[in-house]
């Protein structure tokens, strides 16, 4: 849920084209415009990305530990 808000805040423009004044404003506008489902948008790709990233991190730590032991 916070990833959606963070992504919207990061991609928001500056100055007069800025959509969100704060995180609270972003949260409110997302809920009003998209409902609760708007906070779960993109969860599938995020979960699919998490597994190989975690596996790669685990493998790197294990190899490093073996090399320094």
C-alpha cells in the first residue's frame, strides 16, 4: 500500500503541475479516485520480482560467507 503512495509521490511533478501536496493528500485522492483497490495496484509484479531478488541476495551472502571463511 505504501509503495503505491511512494511511487505516486516520486513520479509527481513540481510547481503548478504538482498533483499531491502531501502523502496524506495522495492517500486521500487515491482512495477517492480508485477505492481500496487503488492501493493494491501492481502487487503482482512486485511479488514476482521479490522472489528472484531475495534468492539472489541469499545466494550472494552464502557465497561471500564461504569465501571469507
